[in-house]
C-alpha cells in the first residue's frame, strides 16, 4: 500500500502570537512607540507587512534601515522593554476557540507544540496559564533563523519526534505561512484581519479556529 495514503495526523504546531493569544495590540503599541522615538511613522499596515511574526532585530531593521547593527540592537531592546511593560500591566487575551481546539487535539492524543520567534514565549504561556496544554515549545531563545525560514517549525516536529508531513501548522502571519509550507507541513492560515488573500499560500484559511475540527485536520493530512 502507498505509504503516502497512510499519513496520519500526529502533531499540531501552533504559532503563539495571533493564533493562541492576542498580543498583537501590545506588539503594535510597543513598535509604534519605539519607532516614534526615531522619528518614524508606523502604521498597522506596516506592522502586518513588515514586522509581524519575525524576530525583534529583523523587525527593527525592516524600518530603521539606516542604523548600524549596534543601534539596531538598542532599538530592539527598547521595543522589548515597552512590550514587557504593556504585558505586565494587562491580562493576556486568549482566543478561547484556539484553546478548545488544542484541548480536543490532546484528547485524541495529538501532540502539541507552540512556536514563537519571541523570547517572551515562556512568560506569555505561564501568564496565560497555557503550559498544561503544551507538550513542547520553541522560542526566540533557541532559534537562529526567523520566518520565513522553517527552522522553528522543523525544531517543533523534531522535539515532538514526528515527521513534518505528520504535522499541521497554524499561522496568522504571511511569513509564518511561508515558513510552515517550507517545513513540509500542511498549513492552516488564521486570518484575523478579514484579508484572506494575505495568507493564500495556506492549505486552508479560516477567520477563527472554531471553523476547524479534528476530522478536517485528519482529512487535510491524508489528502
């Protein structure tokens, strides 16, 4: 029998920001405040197109392209300071439908990885009390290559001891979707901005994870 037809769903790899938790407003405020200190206008369109889902230093470089590497690192640290300030002051908003899907997957013995280019990943998981749902995490302290490089998704599969083809990846960012596909995983694009065309490289695009269930994911893996 063809091995391809026997592919099973063994793991789900979730990006954290924008898929499980809604930290986007904190990120946007922090980026805008930091870029403002350098006299740069920064719109939400800039956020979506240029810094969403990528490592902090790369985000700083995307807008402050005339700065030296040392100055960029300082700018990135400023952004981190503002972001942690906002995070500590407010509750982390969690997408309940995403948590419900993860709980359903765990009941069916599907392994769960959470990946993020952010070094704040562990802090957020702990603050939002999400650790009991997560088998492994890959965060910004471990990765050396940001999206669209597939490194973090491949590390997630490796840590879970599954093949990329046995995983479904969940992403809300354009570069994230590209990273999932480069990793050789099926991809669910989560369109939070009512702009599904942004995530056209995903296998399935939804506006919220309530639109997805385990049977659809199993069907996607075996297709």
